[in-house]
């Protein structure tokens, strides 16, 4: 199911207006950027891949656009990756003007907004060669990515990345692929550790409150909706690579709805809670003025601010919903305890 079909399936049509509007804006932005980038020369071995809210279809006029130019093989024109980057930047300026934003450039982490070869991202799994960057890029490609230029290459990269995890070791049809599962859990822990590493110096920064809420809501949903498909019942006659490729082509929320499509009613209620919480977060952060209000909240005074507490309470609901899905759904609980506790 795509995200619109997921909303219909859960009976939420008309009840998640922020998310519905974000889907429309995301699809329009993806289409416009694909049109802008279609004029790229010598781009056969490259793709522009967007991550974050645009890939999740939760994009708003206040969102940045994180992206990488992924290079499969060295192009004959050595300047092609740089030229493609300039084309992307031009498209982002156009999008910023259209939304009245100062910039749509990636954040300041330094992970995005550049060209990289895909070999190290796919093949450097674990050990010293698997840096914070290669691990992040690999997980982002799997969990939340959308092609803006070469969809065929994007599918190839996704397939090869999945294959890296399930081809080295025999993965029984009825058992979770632990290599992939452990790397996804590692990514969630990396996100939380990186957040804490910023916290001592960052709690007085303007983005501290919003960064915290993103961690508890959108980042947590990304992790949970990416890990759950590895634990729940599936058609064991379908090879793991085929099953995973279809699921990880979907945005996280659609992935969550798809793997719980035939779950008991209480599980679907929990999934509806997840959708509603994401919808609320989108509504409360969908323009620059709303985000400035969160930036004005002093960290030490956050618990006395109604806007913060509304989203913090929603984040607590999200946590309880995922606890219910992972631990109370009998079909998922066994693998959750077996594979995630130790």
C-alpha cells in the first residue's frame, strides 16, 4: 500500500489533514525536482537521492531537503557529479523561492549535499571502514529515500544494499535476517547517541526543543517502522530479498500499515495512533513561524510551555503505541524478545 492507500485502509481519510497535505506537497516537489534534473548531462551512472521528510512524504514548506548524488561508476566526464550538484542546488533555490523559504539546503551535519560513490556505502558494513557517514548513508537509502533522477539506478542500489545483508549468510525463510536487523538497531542507537552527544552544548540552542521532539516522534517512527518488518509474520514462500525490496521502497508510515494490514484490531488501533501523532507533528511544525515558536522555548522552561507539552504527550502516546505493537501483538512479541533484548 502507498501512503494514501494506508490512510484509507486505516479509516483515517479526513482525519489526518496535516499528513494528507504533506503527501500532496511531497509528491509535487518530487515531480518538480525530477523535471528540473531531467536536463542533467552524463548522468547515466548517477542518481540524486533525497532523504528525510521528502522521502517520508511528510514534507512541508518549512522542511529542508537532505540529498546525496550517488555515483555508481566513474563517469567519462569527471565534472559530471559536480555539474549535477549545481543543478540540484539550482532546483533547491527554486523550491525555496516557491515556498518563501530562505533556503532548502541540507542541515549542517555535513552528511548530505555532496556526491559519493556507492561502493563503500554498500560494502563497508561494520568494522573500522564503516564510518558514521557510510552507516548513515546506507541506512537512509534503505529506510527513507526517494530517487529524483534515475529510478532504475535507485532500485538497483536498494537491491544491492539488501543483498549485502542476506547473501553472506543463510537466512532461513522463517527467521529474521539478523545481520540487517542488528545494523538497523545500531542506526537507531547511533541516532540517539549522536543526539545525546549534542545535548550538553545544545540544550540552549534555538533548535534544542524541536530536535528533541523530532527524535521522539519522526526519528523513532522511522526506526520502528523499519525494524518491525523484520520481525512480523510474512509469506515465507517469498524470498527475503523480494519481500524487503518491496517494503523498503515504501515511506515508513506506509511500510508500517502494510506489515500490520492483517493484524488484530488492537494492533491497528496502535498504528492509527502512530499516524495521528505524525499528523499532529506535521501540523504543528509546517511553517517557519511555527518552528520559530519552538525555537523561542528555553530548554529549562520547556515543560511549562503548552506547545511543547502537547507534542511531548503525543510522543508518549507514540511510545505506548509501539510498545503495544512490538510486545502485545503475539505474532511480533516472540521475535522482539528473541532478537531485540540481547
